[in-house]
């Protein structure tokens, strides 16, 4: 618009000033766009490198990585949660930090843990979340304490398809010990119940699992 107007009024100082302002703003926007593009490309490259490293570690355990099982959008913004390597010393075995989705089937509640070091036990996490001297708001009976909980990892049944099955995970052992020989979702999904309760028995019957 300004350039067309200047062709009619070549000596109009106000139009020249307006044109200079718009050109400066356009140049700034182009520079910001290019900067965003470079940042996004760099982040994508880092993500791919991280994902490749995680897949390599899992391959050593005869495991692979699959997509997220459940919608976890309420717990995060932007990119889907994904596992990443832990920074370790040169003489240490590689380890992974996982996002965890904890599902409490009996109460239809859930929690999201953004990063969990697989070298830790689930009891380490549960002891923080379910101490014996304090109950969570939705636990009306006060039965969810860390030392009474059992958990089942939901994972893909095969290397293709979306069918899943459950594997009981020992919460007293490092998490990585239970992540062998399976296709795991990139956000680990764990069903958490109180051991040897009616709800636990019903869960086992429903999913054809050994009774507690």
C-alpha cells in the first residue's frame, strides 16, 4: 500500500516514514520466524537422537518402544511425554528416565509422574505419595499406603497392533528389572491397587491374572 502511494506522492515524508516502519517490522518478523525454525529444528534433532539412544538401551533388554497408550494431555503441554537417557558416569550402565501414568482403577483416579529414574523402585515413589501418616483426598478408607500397594504394567502384546496385556511389577525392585522382553509405551502405564482387597481380586479376574 505504502509503495503504491509513494508512486503517486513520491515526496510525501509521512508515507516514507510509514513504509520504513513497516519494512523494519517485516524484517524483524522474518528474523524471529527464522530463529523459531532453527530452534524447532534443533529440538527435533535432539529428540530424535534421544529417542534413538533410548531404543538402543531397550534393545539390549530385548524390548522396544511403542506409542502412548492413554490420553495424557491434561498433564502436560506441547510435545508428548517421552523417555530419555539419564546422565551417568562413564563406568555406569545406561539408564532411562520414564514418564509414568499411574491409574487407580478402584477409584477412577490417576497421577502423572513427569520423570522417574528406572534405577529407583516404585516404592520410593509410593512412599512419597502415600505415606502412612497422611492419606490422599480421594482415599476415603485410608487404605492406600505405600507398603500395601501392588502395580501392573500395561504393555503391548506384540511388536505390531494395539492389543495390550498386564505384567505385575515388583515395587520393591528397581523399575528397569521389570522392563525386559516387551514392547512398552513411551509413557509407562501402571495400574495401582491395594493388595488382597476385593477390588484387587476383581481386577485380577477381569484381566485373567493370577489371584492374589
